[in-house]
């Protein structure tokens, strides 16, 4: 399959931007046209996942409704409307001997993707790969098998209608776990492998793959409410980041609050989060403050437990949030850098110096200032879609779009020059 994908990619690499954009727009139209049958296939996956006890947050990831399919199709159209990165001159110069050098963007080649319970990723990865001139082999996991199969039928048919090989976007799901193992061992056939899912999946791929890997991250995401925060601004930011969708990697999992505002702010945010049925896991200081406020005036629906050592490093993917009171911005930054997965962190503050300190020292792929962490997304960032959120530091970091699916090569234009 990888050999066929490489042959098909070599032909795709010769296609111009107009042909690729027309293909993507046709895929978007076909997805909308066949949305009912894709959604019906998804209902089969949803029923099986529910019966197997899949957590609510993962069920939300898996759900691919007609409305979500339409939104995903809009993402494909957005990718079609972006500038084609292939052929872009990154830099260049003329040598003293007249040799003209240019570094240009070219496709990576064949990309492998291992992911779980995320049927929208099938479409996002296909659109980004085709636009950037790459072929892609997918391992979407058993949980979304029927959804992915229906989606790929639509994409394959559209590829054929435009004179392209269906080998450009293919799945190894029929091979089960052996398919994933083969992707990890296919060095020389696959140029890049990207895992996207839970911490266990990502760790397994990173540790076992012979193919170069870009590590996408689980999201143990933090929000720090500074001493100089606008507390009225902080509450809707935290509510949005925690509750809009709990099963996504950019949802906030931990809240750090400066001690100087903790007594005022913690009862308010506890009340707001409790209204959304969020369970709070608090350190001793935060626990005392929230409990005292609860005793004085009841906080409806309050679910409050003491945080254990394991809480600080856990990505909940559920209506849970860890809360810790810190004595300084230094303590907040040290805590984040110790326990974060390197995905996204946010600061709420009106103090320019504190904001600069936080953004400079927090070692994560994305840092938000006075805004929800839910903005960490390829679509929100104007990339049309995303391959994933890279939390490593080589080649790509943060939301991975078209440019991150290219590499470069140097071209030297000479007139007979030889090296002395």
C-alpha cells in the first residue's frame, strides 16, 4: 500500500494548484451530499462505543453528525482557498561565483497517521495532504471504523472522478493492530508518521516507530489567573475553556490562582463551574477557601475533592478540573513547566510585565493571553484544518497545517561553475 501511495504521490506532485483546489472543493461537495450515509455509519460506531463503556468525552469526539460533517466540509473548502505552499521560495541568494541558490518547499511524500475515535481527522488529514501534494495512509482505529470506511468511500470516488488514484488516501484499518505496526515499521516507504490520540497511543508510537515521528500531545492544559487579572474576564474564559467540549485536547484541565485574589475569586469560579457540573479537585489552600465560602452561602451542585499527586499530571477529558493556589507567577510557571504536556497554557492578567514573563518562560507550543485555550486549533488559527497539535520542537510546533506537511530542497542554478 505504501509503495502504491508513493507512486500515486509522484503523480499528484505534478498537479497544479488549480487542479488540487478543484479536487478539494469536489470532496467537500461530496461529503455534504453523502452526509446522511456517513452519519448513519457513525451511529453504528456510536452505539458500539456506548455499549463498550467509552467515556463521555471520547464519545463526543467520535460523534460525527450531519452538522459536524458539514462543518468539516467547510474546513476542506477553507484549505482549498489557502495558498499552495509547494514551490514557495523560503530563502535564496547568489554566490560570488554567480551560482544562484534557492530553498523551495516540496511535499514530504507519504504521510502515515495513527489516530483514534476522531472521524473528522480522516477528512482534515486528507484535505491537507492532497493540497500539499502528499499521499496519506490512515489507521483510524476500530471505534470509528464504519464512519471512516464510509468517509473514505466518498473521498476515493471523488479522487477517481478527477483522474487521481485512490491510493493517495487509503486506510489500513482492515489489518487491525497489525496495520498500525506495519506503518511504524515502514521506514523507507513512509516519510513521516503522526500519532494523534491519548497519551498511551502517542507514547507507543514514539517508542516503537522506525519511521520519523512528529509527536502530537495530550492536553494537560493550564489557565493561570494572575494577581492583576480582571476577574470578570477570567470567569467566561475558564468556563469556555473547560466546558465547551470536554473531550478535546485544548480543553483546560488545571486552574492556577494567585493567592492575592484566591479568596475573592475561587468561590466565584467554583460556583460558575458547579453550574456546569464540573467536579473540582483542589489543593489544601483552595479547598479551605471554597469550603468556607460554601458554608457561608451554599454553592449549588458543588462537587469538591482533595487533589492527589496524580491529579496534576492527568488529562481528565471529563467534567473535572484541578485547582491550585500559588504564591507567585514564578510558582505558577514552575508548576506548569513541570506538569504540562506542552500543548496550550493561558494567563489572565492586565499586568504587561507578568504577561511578558509568562509568555517568555512557559515552555508550551501555544500560550494564550486573556483568551480561551479552545482557540488552539488549525481552523481557528486560519490554517483551514490541522493534522494535529505538535508538542515537540523539531520541524513543526503547534497546529500543523499545510506548511508543516512540506519539507524543503535546495536548487542551485549555475552556468558551468566548478568548485576550485
